[in-house]
C-alpha cells in the first residue's frame, strides 16, 4: 500500500508563478484588485508587499486549519478602506519551505492570496536523528508501528532499527484528510514509511500530522481474541492468528510470567491458535501485552494484543491511596466532597481523616446531583498527572446526602445515625480536646457536640486530636458534619467530623 506525500499548494503556486509574466501578475476583479495573488518570502526571512485597489472597505484573514495555524506569517494590516492600500507579509527564517493562504474580502467578493516561503525539503533520517533535530523540520522516516493509542486521529509510536521510538501525533489519510486513520489499515507490526514535521510537546519530541508513504504489512496478524478480559478467578485466553512467515513464537513479558503461561500453540497452514492460562488474581486489576513473532528468513515481524484480568478491590484511606504506586489496582475510597472543580465530568477533591486527593472524573457525576459536603464512596485507579497523584476511572458506589442546617433546624430532626447534617457555628466551649467534644452556637440556638473527629472514616486513635491538629479554640467558627442524636433527653450532634473552620483572630 503506497500513499504520495504532496505539497499541493507549493506546486500550484510555483506552476502559476512560472506561467505569469510581470504584466499578468495583477489579478482583476471589479470590486477589489491586487498587484499579485502570489507572494514569495525569502527562506531566510523577510517581507514582501502587494498593492490593493478596492471600491469599498476590505479585510484580510489567514486560512487556518488544525494542521497549520499560520502563526509564522505576519500581516501588516488586516483591514482597510476604499482606494489604494499596501500590505506587507513578513516571516522569520524557516528550516524548510512552508505555505499559507490568505483571504482578502470586500462585500461578497473574496480574493485568495497564496503565500510561499522557500521550497519544501524533506530529509531522510533515522528516528534517533529526528529526536535530536530542531522542531519544524520535515523528515522521511521508516520503522515499525510499535503501538497505537488513538484510531481516530492516528496517534501511535514508530520504532526503527536504531532502537529509538517517536510518538506520531496525528496521521493524514491518502487524500490528506484528518480523523480517518482507520482507512489506512495500519496495524501494530507493520513496516511503515512516513513524512512530516518534527515538533515537541512539553519537551517530548513527536511528529505531527504525518503522511504515510508506504506500508508493508506484517507477516503475522492477530485476527481475534477470546476472553480479552479475564475474571478474578483466572481462566483461558485464546488468540487467533494469521501467520505467513516461518512459524510463530510468543513472548510473555517478565512481569506477567508469574501468573500467565502458554497452554498450547496449534497451527494449520497460515492459521494459528495460541491458548494462554491465567492464574487467579489476588491483587488489583492487571494487564499485559503479548507479542507474537515470525520471520521470512531475513526480517522479523511482530503483532501484539493486550490481555487484562480483573482484580480484587482494595479498601484504602486516602493516605494509603496516595502512598500506593501508579497502576491498574482498583481502590475503594470513602470521604466527603471538599471541592468540585468540574461538575459535568466529576472532577472533585475527596477528603477523609487522613488526607485529600484529586479525583479526575467520576462516571455520570453530572446526573447524580452531588454537592460539596456530600459523603461518597468511589472505586478507581491510582494515577498521576505532571507528578501529582489523582484517582482515574472512578465509579461511584454510594452517596450520602449532607444537608446544611442551622442549629434550630437540627433540633427539630429525629435521632438518626444514617442522616448527616452540615452545621456552621461558633465554638463557645471545649469540653474534651481529645475527642473534640464542644459546644456550638449560632444565631438560632446552641447544641452539644459529642465527638468531632479529624475527618470522615476515622476509627480508633485516628478519631483523636482534632482540636490540636486544626488549632481550634473558643471563638472559632467551625463547620462540621454529624448526625442528630440525644442523651438523657438532651439533643446533641454525635460522631461528627471536621470539614473546615475560620479562626476568630
């Protein structure tokens, strides 16, 4: 399969320029005229001007796409009035040739102006050489598709014989279109030659919106799998292959050898069936990448597939979760919603007695009607972003609504250990600084608090010390969450926990 990498705008512009003499460069329209509809800027940088003759006011705008935002091109003026005007197009030096299109409009008439700077140059290079090259330079690179992360835009990794790999961020289809990656038929293990510019994202090298020149299909291909996600109890995973090489071999990664083994390999003609056996999983979710290899006698070809296995869910405090390693282990966390940063996607901060963590999205959060102060239980993975820990892939297991009330309103409620209220009031007296027994008063009344713990979920010794830990004192305004109870006929808040406070000073 071959695809040509073209520079259509360059070709059209150069052809037009070659066919024009000085008398023919003036483009004539009744409403607006330009001295030239083709502008060439030196590759080393510089400026070129044209004259506009218009019957009315006009505007100029760059044609931008996802592939080229044309930031490199500067226009001296983007609007003007009737009569004759001059505009100048400028650009700094370019590593390779580049092109842009500008629209000059007045009334219902639009004049297209094509801009070129230098000529297109594509250097043949290894991935190692591309990684060291400056951003903006165009390369032709060959290698093997090592993995694919997005099949809409065409984001994947290319690896070559130097042992280096580079991320491909966006792949154009055979006609130069975007978001049509699957039309190329590119698969892991295929040999591929691409062309495109080198760039960087947050310091990491990549190639952007590449065009595919040639694809040599791998001699081994995974056609289908059975039991792609195995249960906790383990079981068999089966891969069905087409292999046109000299036999097939299988590689199980070292980190999966303790729980995954090969049961059998059966081959008939170009068809092979490989059966794996997975042991029961006593830990969290796990997965591994299986590699199948063959050869034609001179080259080696590979194909990959992913096997996942469900794991046990680990109940953890937030402090324990933060101390865990990034991975696929599922953790169950319970706490109070301390802050909502995105109500649509469920990006929140979850807080318990041991600490706080960011939750990057809770499934269907926007439909749950949850708010700050509500108590929730979620299951998710330990991940991180830019070095900061967070919960990813979170699913809501349960939720308890917490209702903000005044003290007078709480006093009207029945005793109920399962119904939580949020109360904000002044500390008038501290009765027990170990367990946080205090008296609270607001404009509506006063109530005794039998236990204010450092946070939700505290047990044993973790219930102690909120007064000292938070620096609470008489006169401070405390916000806490608790249930309504009574003792010897006297109403009280019981088994509550700290949410926030405002110091009296």
